[in-house]
């Protein structure tokens, strides 16, 4: 499966986001040490590594969600399309409209399915009429492969859906603001294998429109959905490269130990 | 299966340890049950005592009179000028009532028992003449007509029909004689004395020691309502804004910790201390009027704020972090995340806290005593906002001052006032429950 993708990959080599020398401290805890990563456009990038290795921390740096943690301090440089996202002139709210996020636990708003998806376009003023908004809601739900299941009950509460449906609703919500990058923090960890397969299929489809960054504990998942993989260990980026290379011939002995199950 | 000593044990026979554990659980259940039972018993005793004493306050005995309002006596000039008519005092009106009463007895054929005119008048409230005068002065065109007038019976006569006063107790009573009571009984038999719902209890202002029958809660209810209005308008926005700032926006450092500890402590400060603060700050320093609902409202606001802040912060805290993350994740600003998502979810808790705080403020009397709301207030406060600065009373303070009076009729009134106060509290709690239901989404 990966071999097939090797051919597709060659089209996009442009970096959408690039991180250089990123360090994160939580109080006195040095959580992320000197990370350099390029997130390519229209590519799925997977972050793997054992718990507490800093992969989620790094993901949350990419849309400045770490700003909400009082003790977190981020240094280094992260650029998106050549612009420093930690520049004091950047409003994180505007950044997050471009860099959407899906969380580990499905967290739909306690509102209707329609309102969940419509919330982002509404606050960003992306639509002018109700008809336009309806259209955005429908296309987002279609992109998240949820439309057929919920089209007859858009007014029903989003929290009444099953776990897998809730997570796809969260993806639809993130997609609705037309982001350029979509961050996913272990999106399938609370889902059963069937729902997981649906979400993975979805990720592959979303790649056509924007870059996706996914944090996962499952190496099989990383191998299935991603074109590039980064392996984190103890706060450092150990190895970053094409998914096929990482899983078949890793350069670093720690990467090899992890993917063969000796550390983790 | 074997126990620690290695003996085989049977599953059908509980061992000593299990028996002891089960016994402990039974004892604990019994203690819990008796605690609840004791609480229910206390509530029943309280309610039956208050209802038993107070329900009769909502009934009032009155005598219906037909009074010819003679122009010669009330308005000699014939010009119907209230300023001139005011020269006729209550004594003049009293004579009219006295004659009407005599005529009525004669007409109905009730033997007046040889009572003197003054004793006859003793059956009626001393307030009757003043009432009649007020009505005529308010509407001078009544002069010359025949007015049907409901005069309140004297507190003792009222008590006689409610069983509080007996012929025996009247023998030792300077305010009533057994003969008067016997006449009242004959009048009641002839259908001249009636008992009806006591609207005056809810609308009249307080009355002097000698006229318990005309004492009412009108001024106290208005005063309490004004204060609750002030407390609600001030404490809800200030309390919620302070909580949102402290919980969602403020940096967590030594200063905010200090503020948090102080708010928790303020909630436990005895209310009389707030009264002293109000006396010093609002009355002595700022020069606000005494006995005024504005001062009462301000001190109750100070008292209610910590309760509201603590309740609001607790309910903000209980909103799952995922909701904030989700909102921030789609690019909502902090304010949007709070007002669109966090606050609606916290609303039921905030409302409950606010109503609890308001209920506590409504029943508070100690701080009001210190700012002079215990004063005897006969005039209704004006309508707001001017009325906030007029002297008024408050329900709990009215209960307090009535229980201090000698006449047993006031004990009945005090219990009646407690019933009114409890009805207000019940209403507020019902409103809280309804609001909660409305805000509580079922998902």
C-alpha cells in the first residue's frame, strides 16, 4: 500500500509548515527539545512515539493551542507559508481558522448537528446567506462521510451520535472553516475498528485538499494513512522521513526498537 | 475455600467477619434513617406551629355598616374642598360610625345589652374612623350619599371569633369586657359580623401597638421587593463577570489565590458584620438615607456576591475542558468560547446559586436592623427609583418587630408574616427550578 503511494508523493514537495529548533517547556519540565520538521502540502504526516514523547505537544504548537496552557513556553520558529506563526502580530484565533484541529476524545458542542458544523463558518463570517451556510454544512458533512447518516436529523443533538459518528462530526466541524492544515490528535483512540477504518479512509480523501497531521499510537495506522512519518522519543525528534523508509529501513536504532515493539 | 486459619468455610454460612461487616452496615443505615426522620419531624413541627399560629392572620372579622354621610357634619361650606373638609377630625367621623352602628343594631333587633356608646365603639377598630375619613377626603363627592362601609372589628373581638380571646380572659382585660363580647356574639348570630379573607394584612402598612387588626405587610413586602430588585440587578452581573474573569481569564498567581481565599472567607462572615459595614460606609460616610431599601439592597448585595461567585465558579469549572478546546480549535476567540459554549452550559448552576443567594438575602434581618429598617414605617415608599430612597421595612424585620409586641394578636400576625415570607421563598425556588429546566439541554 505504501509502495503505491510512493509514486503519488512526488507531486508535492512544497513545505506548508516548517518548524525549526522548537523547544517547549511546561514550567521546569523540558517537554520538547529542538524539533525540526517540514509539513508538506497535501500530504498526511504521522507523528508516532511512546506516551509522553512530545508528539501531542508539538501538534498543539502548530495551531498555538499551547497558548491556553498557562505554564507552557514555546521557543524556536514555526512558519506557515513563510510567515512566523509566533510573531506577536499574529492573532492565534486567525491562525486556528487556517489550522483546524480534531481532538482525541470526540467533543461535539452540546448543540444540534447543524449548529456544530455551522459554528465555524458563522463566527468567521464565511457565508452571507442561510442557503450558503446550508451548502457549507452539507459539503462538510459529505467530506466527513457523515451526510447520509445524519441528513434527516440535522436538528438532533450532536452528542446523541455514536462515538465514531461524533468524531466524524468533529472532523466535519473542522473542515467547515476550510482550513489549510488539519491537525488530528489520536482521532481514532476512542473508536472501534470499523469507525477507525471509516476515519482513515476519510483522512486519505481529505489529503486532496489540505495537509493532514495525525498523532497516533498505532504504527499500523501510521503506515496505512501517512506518506511521511516522524518518530519522537523522550521529547526529541529521532527520525523523520518517508513512511515507507521509516518502517522498512529506519536509520536510528531507537526507531527500529520502537516499531518492532522493543521500546515504548 | 479456606480462611486464614486454614479451616474450610461454607458459602452458605457467613463467617464472623462478614457478619460483623453486615451488622456495621445495618447500624449505619439505621443511623442515617433516624437522622432523616429527625429532620422530617423537625420540619413538620415547624410547619404545623407556624401554620397553626399564622393561618388565622389571613382571616379578619369585620362589621358592615351603612353610613349616611351628612353634608352638614362633614362639609358645612358645601364646596367639597378637601382642604376645608380636612378640618373635620376622626372624632367627627367616629360619631357618624357610632350612630350607624346604633341604627343597625336597632334595625336588626339586636339587644345592645345596655352598653354605653363608647363601649359600643369598642367593638370596632380604632382605625375605622380614620379609614372612613381617608375615603371621604379622597373622594369628596361621597358626601351627601349613603356609604356602605366595612369596618374592621377590634383585635379582641377578632380574637374572640378565632378562639384566642374568651369571656373569661375578657374579665381581666382592660380593653374589652365580657358584655361587649356577648353583644358581638349576638351580632354574629344575627349575621351582622362577618369573617372574610384579610386583604388588608397583605396591603396595609404597620400599625401601632393598640391596633393589631389593621397592621399589615404592605410596606414590608414593598421594601423586600425593592431590595431583591437591587440585589438581583447588582449582584448577578457583577458576580458572574467576576467569576468569569477569575475562572477563565485571570492568570493563576499569588494574587488570584489571595482573592479566591478572601471570597471564600467573605461567604462565611456573619451577616451582622455586613450591617456594621453598611452603617459606616453607606450611611455615615456616603450619607445615604437610613431605613432605605437602597442601603438594604446594597448591603445584601455585598452579602450575596460571595455566594454567587462561588456557585458560578464551581459551575464554570464543571464545564468539560473539551468544550473550550473544541471552540478554540475551530478558531473561536476566548470570549466567543466563553459566551457561546461555556456560559450556556454553566447557566443552570449559576441560576441555582443566584436564587439561593437571593433567598438567603430575602430572609436576612440582622444587617437590616443596623441600618434602621426596623423603624416603624407607616407610609408606603414611592415607586422606583425614588422609592429606593424612601423609608421602608422588610419582611423578616417585620416578623422580628411584631414578635416583640405585647398584644397576642401580633404573635398571630408574626406567624402570618412568616407564612408570607415562606411563600415568597417557595416562589423563588420554583422560578429557579423552572429556569434550570429551560436552560438544561437534555443532551
